[in-house]
C-alpha cells in the first residue's frame, strides 16, 4: 500500500493541500504534555533556585510549529481515477495510493484546538490493515465531511438497500447512563475499593498507608486514566443511520465521527456484564474487516473502537440489530446436558442457532455474550474435539470470519449433530455468498436498490420472500401466513 516516491513526478494538476491552519492545530497535540511538563518543572525549579524556567517550553513550541509548517508544505493529495493518492515527506518521500474499493472506514477526528480553529483530521483505513493507512491533518470541516462522503460512496456496496430512516438517530447514550456503566466496570470498582482501603488504613497506620499509596500510585493513575478515556471517548455518543452505514459521533474534548459500513461488518456481538444485567444494560460491538484490537492514539480503548453502542437498553440494542441483521433472530438450542460436565460455569449460557442468513451463539461464564455472524462473510466452518470432549462424545463447530476472535461457536454438541452442522453451515454459507453476488440490486446502482420488504419469491416455491439489506432471507409467505425456508441457489 505504501510505495517509494516515483521517479517521474506527476504534474500539479488536481493536487490539493491541507488547511493553512494545520501547523497551529498540530501544536495543539502537545498542549497536554507541555502543561504537565511545565507543572513538574516549575515545582522542581522553585525547589532548586526559587524561580521557574520556561525557556525550553518556548523552544519546544517553536520546534513543533516549524515541523507542522514543513509537514504542511510537503503534504498533498488528489484523486486519480478510483484511487486516492497522498504524498508527504521532506527527506524521504512517501506516496500512498488507497483504492476506494478497499477503504474500510473513514473517521473524522477533531481535537479541542482543531475544533476551535474549525478544522478536522481525516483518518482512512484500508482492508487488511490494522492501522491508519492514510491521514490528512487537517482539512476544513466542510471539506473533510465532503471528502469522507466521497470516499465512502466510492466503495458503497450496491447490494445494501437504502432505508427510508436515513438521517434519523438509531441510538444515543445519556450522560447518566454512561457514568453509571463506567462506575459499574471492573476498573472503577478496583480503583474505588483501593482508595477506600487506603483511607481506612490511613486512620490507623498513616505511615503504612503513605507507603502503600506511593507504591500503588502509578497503578491508580493508570486506572484513573482508563476511566477518563472511557468517559471522554464515549461522551455524547449518538448513532445515526446513513446510506453507507451507521454514522457515529462521540467525544468530549476530542470529537470523533466515524462510519460503520453495512457491507463491511463481519460479526455483531452483544455483551451483558454481570453488574449491568439488573439494569437491563448491554454493549453492542461490531467487527469490521481491516480493524484490529489496537487503536490509534487518542481514540480510547479497543472497546470504544468497535462499539456500536457503548451502553444501552435491550430495546436500543435490538433496534440496531434489526437494522444490521434483519428478520427474526434464529432459533437457538442448548447443548446436551452432559456438556455441563465439561463446562460447568458456562453451561447455563450456552446456546446456538442458525438460519439462511446468520449463525448466532451465546457464550460466557460471568458476562453473557451473544454473537451474530453473517454466513456470507464466513471464511471457514470447522469441527474441533478437545481431550475433554472426546470421552463425552461432544464436539464444537466454529464458523470463522475475518479476524482472530470473530466467530460463532456451536459449543459441546453431539458428534452426529456437529457433523450435520458442518455440512449444513458450509452449504448455507456458499448459498449466502452466491445470492449476495446474484442479488437483483447488484445489477443496479445504490440508489436503485429496492428497500427491505416482501417481494415475489424468485424461486417460485412461495408467493413472497423477504428481501433485506441486498439479499433474500429465509422468511417466506403464502396466503398471509409466514414461515421459513432456507434460500437455495437460483439458476
């Protein structure tokens, strides 16, 4: 994806530069570090000679401004057909060509100073990469929004039907619920418990409490940092339906606007932590092709990176799931009772099911996790029998998609059932991919794609079949009665 600067320099036609205020906005990234350095050095200098020395802060600020100006001078970008080309570098030239068809996500990041200056940073990720492949820091707000739309339209999946609810909020997180969910997290409980224990210890053994606090200071500060990043990163979270995917806006000091394309979702996961369940709260996450657990600097934790709903009610979650998955949830069945001998702590959660479009499983010991996998995205279907499963006559079937941790698992099933699942899921996955390629909307443009609804069954076996998100589902209708029949390849 990254190549050396070509020998033959192209003409300047069509090249565009970053916003003139980009050098100033880049200095803003150093403000927290400079403030912390100023406070530490002030205390140290006054203790040594009674005066604060700030000359080096001026030098660092000027050096950063010069670097930002040079970066602005040597960075340019333009469209070359169906490719976005970004060039930068003073000593070592770097030219990146990003095919629009392989772009997975385009995020708009606005740190505090950038918001004041009215500029935004554009971050582009491409399939097969876990980091930012292209970065334009900074552009005018309107230009950044237009460019993101152009990049997403360039790879917009024509099989995805455009909903009539485009532009309407799908879910939002209130401040009270966000604070409550953070306080009920493991990190917050450890931090609050440790501080409480130190306060009690200080009443009886002040010196011991001071020594323990000094030893744990680094850990306590890191826990506090995690809590702050969650609060600031997920503040004012709102998900809005767009024609190309779910548009997410979030952030307190630094705002981030990102889009989750419908066609790039590999799996959807709903997590219900133990302490959240009395309130009916859950977290909804998505795995997107090209995204990994690691995040860019300043974007918070890995959970935030993939969160479609950081915390919400079951109703909020099902509203999002209905738009992402469509149709009723597949019926789930539990494993045989002897599986309790192999998984005594998680047996009460274990269940799984499938239909013609998705495989779903429920797992977890303390936290309940439900995972949905589109069969058209499946990479492999495999059967595994561990040393504890073989004596019990059990096996586990995995439906794998892109990514290391994204999969649906039919855990601890009868061997005969597991063998049958492998055959049926393999065939359904093949059919789902075939129908996705042959869907009626594939021959038209995105604007011509029919909306979700009931249409004449193309196979002719039923009066109607339900169409959703650019594919036929297993839901059929005859004489007003609804039933299910797995989709089969059409000639």
